[in-house]
C-alpha cells in the first residue's frame, strides 16, 4: 500500500469509529480461559522434583544420609548415652520427616 492509502484508511477509521458496549463480555471470556500459569508451574515443579530425585540417587544421597546417621549414633553411644530411649528417637525422626515432607509439598 502507498502512503496515501494508509492515510485515507486511518482517516476513514478514525471518522467512523464506534464504541460497542461490553456488558461484561471481556471479563466473562477471561474468566473462562484456562489458567496457563498454573499448568506451567505444575510442569516446572514436576521437572525440578524429578531432576532432584535423579541427582539424589545418582550422587549417592542415601549413602550420605546413612553415613551421617551412623556417625551420629556412634558419637551418641561413645559419649555416654547409655540410656538412649529408642522409642523417643523414632518418634522424633518421624515428626521431623513428616514436617520436612509437608514443607516440600505445601511449597508447591
């Protein structure tokens, strides 16, 4: 198109501009559209969680946790904790594990 045609089109549309009442149509359409950010967030969380699990097992996370727990129990026993209540220790570990899993799940 030429410059003259562009000017004529702009002039025509500016002179014949009409406002159409929306009556809430745009709001209803926007509310009916799917929430894409929620879906994207879920996919991103799943990918990162999967990657974290793969790295945890690949880099020996279980062995590291087992070694740390073994060191803790060995130092407790060596430093005179002869009256170690295994039931209380198990309850404490269970509660800590529960809170850890809950904080991971609720963060997503």
